[in-house]
């Protein structure tokens, strides 16, 4: 059995990790780490775990945890993982960081967009960006994985085949994204109160959302050149889900069959990416609670553009599910172990 420790087990992503790992045949959670609820029973924090988890929450002592587990998940705000990790820990355990600390390969860019000093820049180059569908072999060899952000995962996977095959001008990409409220985390914020969110939709982080450089960097690797995009996220009054609608100029005329063949080339054998049938648009309700990403596209010959769409659960494929997928690869397991649940409906 893989012995698991979680730092940030009482946040939304951490809670989702617990839910998924309880159904994992090869993993056992040994450490429920939480700064806010030390010594409180985990099932008192999350009542849905009553009579399922009897453990009490422990602190976030990564050094001590590393001596008791095989893998550590850090589902924490930016900066914490980088402040705790060191060579002694990485020599003992594998580490999967769900924050942004090791996603961006330039510490200056990270510090500019996140507004904090990077406390472990020596590990940035080593860290593997844990998008399994693109970096699968590197993830298998990694001891430190940077779990991708939710918006970047859905945005990248929606447009990746077109960028990789050079069918669109990558610097014309406009990404309109919408997310449920859980994407903002479990901390108390006025903007996330029911009366603020209900019956409302709003853009935020306009022309400056911190996931922008992560999306640009990964698309740049796919394109083989620097990429600059326009990215605008929106908050919508639902608990879970991300919907991405991306637009880009085609470099040449393209028929549906040609573009569909490109998507199938990259995703036909992927367990968790579903390329939908013609004219079927992705919807968040059809992926809720699952590790699936539903993608599709529509060619607009009038504007010589293509509209690329994607939907996924921000807490599963956008956080905890992708982290478990990475863990499976790192330990030589079936990539889908613990993640084969069907989407929930209604």
C-alpha cells in the first residue's frame, strides 16, 4: 500500500483528495494535515466522512510526515510548499504540489504574478509539470510534481491539438473561462458569500489573472515559440465545474473531418479526455464529480476562426483527481486507479 500524507486536507481540494483516496485500492491515508483543525476529528470537519475516517487532524510538519509516508500531497495556498520542501524530504518521499509554487519555470515570473518571493527556486527546474496527457513519461520518473491549475488544465487541453499541429495562430487565442465557487477555496471571503454569488455572474482578474503565465508557458512549449493570450475568467453561481470557450484564427481553411482527426490523434487513447460528437457542446453537468475533460470544437468559416470548448470538474481533474492520476504514474500503477467513477447526475 502507498502511504499517503496530505497537507491541507481540510480545504476543498484536500477534501476531494480524501474522498478519492478512500476508494483507491493501493493507497492509505496516514496523515491528515491541517493548520486550522489540529487535533480535531476529520469527520467533525467534514461530516460526510462520519464513520469513514476516524483519524484526527495533524499539523503540517513535512519533515516528520516524510518519515511516515511514501507520498505527500500539498493542497495549500501558494508559498507554503516551497517554504517547507528540502533535499532531505525529497530523498525520502515523492511530493505532489497542488499549489502554483513549481508550475512556472521562471521564478521572476512567478514572483511578479503571485506577489510573493519564491522560497525554493532550486527545485523549479526539476519539478515536472503534472499534465499526464502531455508529460506522462516525465511524471513516472519524478520525485516532485507540480500539479497544474484548474483553469490551465481545461484551457490547455481544449486547444492543445490545434496549437501542436500548427493549425491556428497561437497569438490570436482568446480564452473565456467560467468556474464554480469552489475554485476560490474554502476560506471565508466576502465575494464568495451566497448573497454575493447567487443570481450573479462576473468577470474577475481581467487582463491579470495569475493563471495566465502558466497557460502561456505550456502553450509555448506546444507551439515551439512564445505565446501570448487573452484570458478572462468568470465566477458563476454553481459549486463545481469549469467551462472554457477559446477562440483563435485558423492558418488555413480546414474541414470538420480534418480537425476531428487532429483531436483524435492526441486524445483517442486518453482515458480521461472525451472528444464529443459533432455539434455537441461540452457541459459541466456531464463531467461533475469525475476526472473527465469533455472537449469539442466548431469551425466558423465566416470569420476564419475556430471555437474550441472544454468542460471539467475543477476539484477533480482540475486538482485532486489529476493529483491522484500523477501519483498512480509515479508509483507504476494503472493511471485510472481510484478515478474510474462516472460523472454525477443530476
